[in-house]
């Protein structure tokens, strides 16, 4: 069940509200958490990287203590043209410190989480559709957010799963 502070807000509040979501409010799907991992790469660049390896390392400066192996990741590409959800995957292990990170580097690059990309969402679930879909439109991160990761409340995760099921193309 989603924390009542989130359920009762028309836009699911500010990013600070997500930090207070009860970690026990996990998806009915095996008790795992769903995440939005945001990226700004061009889809073509990401496709080329996925051709080399479906496991990609993602910067995860926030919520690193909550992400767990088996959690589902929805990859949201943000850009001027056609922002939206393009991939779905699974976290493969605990968040770890990047061995190439050094003092003085960006603190946002210090923590990494490995994600196995499992599906391409085809056609992608674009921002316009996300914001026009009952059950998804109230989730503020679909309108864009500053950051790289955000947990997805169980009700939104269930609506995403239903909406994307016919679009999932195995990689």
C-alpha cells in the first residue's frame, strides 16, 4: 500500500516525499520495489551500448540503501524530443562504490547500480501518453524530475506493468 501522504496528493508531492515512502510499500510482485532510472543519452547511443552488453552500470546517488537485486527498473529517457519510458530491466546486485571514483570527482558519480536490460518498450511509453493515462498521470516524475533515480509507488508500478505488457520486446 502506498503511503497515505502520497496517495492523497494530486501530484504525489515533492521529491522529499518519496524518501518517506514506507519501504514495506513494495509492489505485490514478489515484494520488490520498482524504480524509475532516468537517463539523457540518445536512444541510438544506448542501443549501441546494449548491443555490446545488456548489463549497464547506472549512477545511483540516492536511495542506494533501498535498491536491491531483483527490483524492476523502468528506464526513462529525458530529452527534448520524445521523452518517456524506453526500457525495462532488473537490478542485478547491491549498489556499490565505483572503483574508478576518486575524491574530488562528482559525488553523484560515486555510487553505481548494475541493471540488466531485459525489454525494450516498443513503442515507447512517451511523456504525453503517460500524462494522459488515468492511473499514471498523477505521478510527478513522468513530467520530468531532477535526479537519476526515484522509487515508484506500488499502484503506479501496477498501472505501468499493465500499460506496457503488450509493448515489451525482449532484448
